[in-house]
């Protein structure tokens, strides 16, 4: 029975994305331009840090290839959320705020899964492509540590998805919290974009525990150089807690949801 349920969910997931991608590909030129400009945007943003590292060469033990790897890993993890789970975050928050979650409550499928998989951003494919380019060009990836790379990408994706589910669910508990959640997401995103070499002491401890932006910006680079089983277990624990906690946070909040009685109506 459990196997059949799991298979049905994966089949539903596949059909959902098939529909979304067909819709995106119906506007081929727009789709291609968005992907292209996202690749250009990511590579241009890297240029500023290239100038910095070209001047100082090594900053607190980090080199430019380290920063390239970190940037690539982050945009790959971000792209997984953006392409496959974009419904987690602002979209979810607005559904809750305006009482538009009613429609999803009528579907005979997992409510949270349908909400977070119901949106996709084609520009995220540009992030994926540019991320692969950066990770490959960094030179840090070898056949010996490719498993660590895939593990770090998985943890990064879990953090992006989980963090966005939490932010999207805040409106269950606090009214008119959408703008706050959006600002907090961009704060999290900005914190992951700075090289880990600028953090030390208490700041680094906070970023790998309380506000775990450092789990996808600091620790992966260190693990590519010197793998440590304890650190990898810590990363796995943080990713599991954030994602699992976000799911629980959503369903507890769902019990507080106030219907907008607006089936099929958009204001």
C-alpha cells in the first residue's frame, strides 16, 4: 500500500511538472531569453569578487576558485527550489493571506506538495546552467569528492525549500506577514552570497547553526578540501531539521487557516 501511494505521488509530481514545462515552452523566445539573461547575471555578479581576489589572492585561507565553487553550489541549490518548488515562499504566503488556499484543500493530493510544486520559474534553469559552469570551472571537484558535492547540493536544496515553506507559512500565525517573509528570504539569500572567509568566531557559529546560511556557503567549501564525517553529519542534521520542521510548521498552521470562501475567485 505504501509503495502504491509513493508511486502515485511521484506520478502526480511528474504530470504536474510536465504541464508546467509545456506551458513555459509555449513561449520559446521568452523562455530562452530569461534563461540566457540569468546566466549572464550570475557570471557578471562574479566579476566584482574576481577583482577583489585578484588583488589580494588569498583572503583568510580562501581563493577565487573557492568562491567560484561556493557561488556555483548556491545557485544550483537555489535553482532546484526555483524550478521545482517555487510555490514555497511568497506565492504560498499570498495564498494564505488572501484566503486563496481553499482550492488546494479540495484536491485529493498532499496539500503542501501541490502548493509548493504549483509554481515554477524558467529562469531557474539559467541558475542551474551557470552553477554547473562555476562548480566545474572552480577545479575543486574530483571523482573522489563528487559524492560530497551531490550531498551538499541536496542539503542546500533542502534549506532553500524548507526556509521558504517556513516563510510562506508565517501568515498562518501572523497576519499581513508577506512582506516581512520576503525581506527575510532575501536577507538569507544575501548572506549565502558572501564568501565564508569573511566570517569568524561567533558570526560563523550563528551562520552554521541558528541562521544556517553558512551550511551552504561556508561548510561545503571546507568539505571539498578536507572532508569531515562529523561536519557532514551536522549538515545533514541541519537540512533534515529545517525541511522536516517546515513541513510540521505548515500543517500546524493549516489548522489555523481561515477560509476566504473564494473558490476560483481572484481579486
